[in-house]
């Protein structure tokens, strides 16, 4: 899978008491790791941010990052994206610097962001929580979407079936954007994987921006991790009305969801889930009618 994964020799310790473990307690084998590399984002020739990410879909990542920062919210505001020159010690192009050209009337906000962002945090480097509570141009507040409870519960399984990098490495997050069709069934529009959960979401949102699909009305964003404040923020800025997570939300994430009219589901495990905000969008299944 190119630069997305990397093979490494490892020492495997087997301690389960099996015959093989007794004879060969340490085994030598190859394992597959998810690649993590820095990506520098430049605006107007100046460095705007550096994020740690899994290479691949980098243009989507940059576009989604700019939406998440509140810099842009429409495809026509992003004029072009290109890789800048950059080589490693062997003279090989690294593809680790992307220059975004924005429309001249786009004003860059003063976010207080520092240069470096780790793969574990999408809002590290901001001065305060208030600095990231931006006004959304695509509020999901009035989105009339409703989702059948059984459909919502099925999304983690549908997401898992398409996680190719996770199958190889077990070390990446995933975000999947599902469109709820007129018949109530879900259709996977886009899936992205990355070592950073916020990067995976930015890649999905960036894909949607570049396809001219914002706001993402009538959609559900299913993520493989937890529903943090940052992910609720990203979903809100993209106009996504429902965010579902395999793990738990944070208290601040729920507060922000309630303020922005977003539905948040947590602990979605295939047969059950919790709704922490926006319960009116979830359709309860009809009780079974006993046979006569």
C-alpha cells in the first residue's frame, strides 16, 4: 500500500503455555505498521500548520483541515492544491509539504494555533476553547434527517468491512460518511483512515468540499474511536447532522452538539448505542407483533 504502511521485523513473545511457546518463547517475524509522517500546510507561501498523519489523500486532508479551521466552507474558495518540492536524505520526493492557494477574498483567521499538531489532537495549539467554537456556515440545526435505530446500529459493521489499512496494521482510525437514502438505507459515500482520528475526519470533509457536496445534509459520520469535542466541531462545520462513535463522547462534545443541533451517538456496537444529544432524529423500531 505504498507509503501508507511499512514492514518491520519484530520479536514476538508467546506466553500462553502452548507447546510452541515452551519451545520457542520468542519468535522473529515481520509486522505491518501504519506510517506516520509530518505534513506541512502552507498558505500564501507561509507555513500555517504541521500535522502528523498517515500519507495518502493529503489534498483531502488539507481541504478538510481548512474547513475545520473555519478558513473556507465552499469549494470555490479553494483555488488549487499542490505538493511543494521536498526531498529526504536519499534525494527522494517526500510529498510532505502541501501549498493551498485560496481565493483572494478569503481572510485567514487569527486562531492562535502553534505550528505543530500531533496525530492525537486536532485542536492542540489553540489558545482557548472559545477560539475553536467557530460560527458554522453549514449549521445542522434545521436538518430534517431521521435515522432508523437499526440502521444507525449497523454502521460500525459497515465501516469495519471497508477498513483496509486497519486490516493490515490494526493501528489506524477510520471515518465513514454515510448518506441516508429516501428508503432509509445507508450508502457509504467516503471512507478515510489515518493514525489521527481528527485527520480521518478531515480527509472525509475535504473530499466532500472538493466534490462540491458541502453542506453534508442528510448524512451520518461514523467514526471508529470516541466522539470528542474536536470531532463534533468538525461535523458541525461541515453541516453533518449525525455523528456516531464506537466509543464514548466527552462532556464538552455533548454540550457543543446540543448547542449546534447535532445528534451524537456513542458506544455504537452493532446491537446497541447511547444517544447523548439530538434524540429526535432517531426512529425507534416498531415493536414486534406477536403471531396469533
